[in-house]
C-alpha cells in the first residue's frame, strides 16, 4: 500500500506498543465514507492517530498538519486519538496529510470509532500486563540484590555474589525486554523518523543499566543494576497506565451521544409502502414515519400529524412539547403519543445530534490544549538529558577515566534525571484529593480536573435537573379531593405524558378509565361510571385559559367543577446555600436555561442568582461558554441535560449530577452523587488546597534535579544510587501528597 506516493510497510494493525506501522490508502483510494465535503466548500477527513501521549504530541501533530499548504484547520483529540482536518480541495490531499503524520513518528488509519475503541482496550490490557511483569520481576530481583548488599563487607564469597548476579540477569533481561516494549517501540519509531521523544532517554537509561550490569556480571564486578532498570520500568508503567485510564473516561461523552442516533428508520415510498432502512441511508427529501416511541433518525420537518415530543435533547426540559405539521424535528428527539410523518432535511452526519457530538469532541480537544508545568518541563527533558549524558561521558574520557567508568556515569545521569518525581507531582496529589472527594459524594473522572477547578472564577448553572430536581411534583395535592385524584389517576394511567405519569405514580396501581383515548398535545379522556371525563390542557378540558407559566393539568367531569393539578419542578434544598457559598469564594454565578422566562426567573430568584439567560439552545449555551473563555474567564459549568453536554465539554472544568443524562455525565469532569449541591463547594475547597500541594511537589522535584544532576555528572553517584535517589524522590512527593490526609486522620 502507499501513503500518497510513498510506500509504507504494513504489518498488523496493533497499538503503538504492540505492532508495526499501519498502512494508509492513497488519496485516490479514499471512499466517500472517509472524506466528506463541508458546507463551506472545504474537504474534511477524520484520522485515527496512534502513539500520541502528551500535550507535546498534540502540538507537534497539529503544527505539522497545519503547515501543509491548503490545510485550514487541524484538531487532535488526545482522548479519542481522532485527528480532524479541513482543507481546500485540490490544494492538499489525504495522502499528503497522512504521510505528514506518519513522518512525525505516529501511526495513522481512517477513523473508525469501533476500531479505535478496540485498539484502546488492547493498549490498556497490554500496559497492565507489562506493569505486572515488571513489578513481579522487580520483587524477585530485589531478593538477590538485598542479599548482595548485606554481604558486600566480605561476608559473601565472590562465587555466591556472581551467582546471585546471574540469577538477577536471568530474571531482568527477559522481563525488561517484554515490559519495556511501550518505551522501546515508541523510541524506535520516533528515531526512525529522525525525531526524539521522552521514551528515547528512558530506553537508553534502561538499556545502559542492563548493559553495564551484564558486563559487571560477566567480569565478576561487585555491583549490578538489574533491579534499578526493572524498577524504573515498573514506576513508569504505573504512570502510563493511569494516564491511559484517565484519558479513557473523557471519550465516553461522544459515544453516549452517538448512542442516541437511531440505527434504522421507516421510510415511506411513493406507492405508499413502508420499509425499514438504515439511518445512514436516509437522504434529504425522504419521507419518514415516526411511531410513538420512535426516535427521530435525522433532522427534518413534520408534514403530517401532531404528537407530544420529548425535546430534552434541545431544551433540556423534562416536559414534552406539542409538535404539529410545519414544526421542525431534530435527530434524537422521541415521539411520544401519536404517529408523525416527517420530511428529512439532512443526512445523519449533518444532523443536530452529529453536531452535538462534534461540539463535545471539540470541547475535549480544547481542554487537551492546556499544557501543564510537567508537560512544559518534559519538552526540554529529552535534549537536556541527552546533552548532559553525552557531555558527562566525553568529559570523563577526556580526564582519563576508562570507558567503563564513563558509561556508568552517563547511565547514572540518564537514570537520576528520570522525571518520575515531576510526573508524580500532580497525580499524587490528585489521587489523594480524589479519594477525599469520593467519600464526600464527588466522583472525579478527569485526571487534571482538580487543577482546572482550582483556577475557576465563573460558575454557569443549568436550571432544570441542576438547581431543580428535574421531576414534576404535584404541589396542591392537599387541595384536591381523594375522589378527584382517583378520577385523574384512572385517566393518567392511559397516558405517556410526564405530568400524567406523575399523577399515576402518586396514586399507585389501579384501574384505567373505560375506552380511554389520548389526544396528542391536549390530554386524555374516557368514561368513568358512565360519565365522560377529561384530563389535560385548560382549553381542551373546557376551562378558561389560566396562567401559562404554571405547569399543570385540568380535570373536567360533567356536572362538577374543574380541578387544577398544579406541578412545579422543586428547587434542590441546598441550591441557595450552594450559590451563596460560591459568591463567598469570590466566584461570579450565572444561570443558563432552555426554559421559559417566568420559571427561569423564579428559580434564579429563589437560588439567589442575579444573572440569568433563558430560552437557550445547546448552541446558545456553548456560545456563552466560549464567549466567557474567550474573555479570559475560567469557567465551571454544572448541568445535567443532553443539551448541556457540549457546554460541559467546552468549559474549563465541568460537573454533572448522578441523575443526569448519560452523555452529560460522560462529558463532565466530575459527577455529584446524590441530590445535594453542597459538594460543589467541597470540591472547590479541596482543589484549591491541592493546587498548593502540587506546587510544593514541583518545587521539590526542581530542587532534587538541581542537586542530583551535578552529583551524577561529577561521578558521585552510581547507577544504583541514582535509581534509589530517583525512587526516593518519587516517595517524597507521594508522602507530601498524603500529608494533609494523614493530618486529618489524626485530628
């Protein structure tokens, strides 16, 4: 196969640690499923990129692709491995784009969500296996190493010491060869393209330690460093596996949104026949029939029928709206009560649901651009460490030291400068803080969420399901007679409307009205004890129109006075306390809602929020988030509806509730367990305290390197001592992260 006009060796399609390069078809071989034309005239391609690991990889990939003439935009999502590229047709081509990414040292293939998920699972399992092998080998090697250390003062015979060294070698060499694959293969792939990543010095340090140890063993030397090499791999694999797990959580949002896409649809032919088709085969102009319970497969317009439609995807509100001929309908909306006939206006990939998915992925991509202190330091790590090791080797050769001694010093420099303490500076604090928050009802999903939460200055709150409970509640039950409640329940049990369901649930199991029939958008009627009874809208039930700002149903039976069932979405009991706490911490608070003005203002007033926006679409919400972020604000978004998922992904940090839609929970960095909002304040407090601890760890890591590196360069540190020092620095960082928790346990 070829990538553009360059031949590429194609082996298996494994993960970057498990297989060779992945071949890409040339530009002419690309089917329309991979390259699509956008409305703005640009061509678009999604690629799956393997081998990217940090913010430096994001920058390298995007800069490399953006440098291609004709490319207008490239965005890489580290969580999903998805690279999205827009270019001017004719000015660039898919072959050139994929070849550019491959030349940077990464593996590429057309993006397939299913294949991408399989590859990520394979990579996670392989990292876990490597970590287990390294850990098991390190424990066994230490048994021999401790014995050697205990007998260095002449108590152990030379033959015994050499035997123990050979036993360590028999364990370390195959274990390191297997467990080091994530680093060795990545380093080899990078070097083959003329690049150097962080895995190059790590691989060199391990190989030098093993090589020197093997030489010492063969020549009868006193010291070997097999345990240092394997322990180095073990510690690094722990960090890499945790990073893989944390990044895996963020890709769930888009997958949950895509799960709302109907797989099939009922298409109406010109001859009146109806047949099932794949949703992806629907084209604009097709006529689709939606039966009660069906989910709209594409965007379109209703041409026949009227029915209650669950529009939570757009408005976020639990109460359905009446949809009739001429009204638009969006992919993902659910028809509730009667048949609808719609005319498709877009394909599945151009629907609102697909756009929401792209917005979520764009938000995750933007969040991945945050370059932390550790990433910035790591960018300088490779050239600095290589230079120091090389200069140390050359310097000691110049002053008359032997090659053996110079190699030991170079290996010590590579090992002692391994950025384990730097890499643990933030994760160690995060692990402790995440555990404390879990006990307080906050589930933290993103690895760096607490760092971002500590920096916020603005909080955006959704209304329905966030400030409120998101469930209709009958507020005037005490004013309604038991007979009226029973009459209403007999009708409500025949309806799918949420307010009717609330009445039926309140009454419990029971009978249903004779010949009960629901009129979509109006209500349900039937015969009870020979009397016709209606439950529904005021005008339909024969009642003069009442206040439209209060959700409710009217019960009308012949010869009786109408009865009003009033519902409201009750506020969470601690909403006001939470808002007051946010303000006390110097944060500005704003409410974003898809609801009408009157209920939105009422909820904001009760919660103590002065700034509100109402009647918002998902795009309106994300526009508000992006506007604030563009002004330099650090935004925390708290929401629960499907329509909140893109805004949650676009904010600097986000929270959702346990009762929220799956897509919103997946898009959020944190999930609040239970129905209380006070844990939001706890999370902010712990994140701010954790930020101070992280900065302390960074300071220690920097100080450690300032002291340890010169000692290694000037020959005061052996590879064994370097490994101990490197491990000790990691332990100190971890203990510093645990210190607040240990103090709290004592008090």
